């Protein structure tokens, strides 16, 4: 198995790792209550998915 002949500097490793960042989650607008929700998921605010009630949400 090949091994590196010389040690890589900290800067070289850190340059490679600069692209390891988290992406912000995409959000969609719920057609029922107009709140932001994750796409293809039940709306946590109203409990609707694809035009029908899937979950009963207790009102605040």
C-alpha cells in the first residue's frame, strides 16, 4: 500500500477541507397555511400533505 514520502503541511490539508461545509436545507411554502416547511414532508404547523390532512396538530 502506498504511503506518503513526506508529511503534508497543515495548510495543504485545510485547503482540501474548505469544501466540507453544510448546505442550508431547502424550504418550500405550505399551500394550506403558507408556512415554510421542508419539501416532500408533512407540514409541522397544519399537518397537511398534498392537500389532505395527515396529522392532527394541536392549536396554540
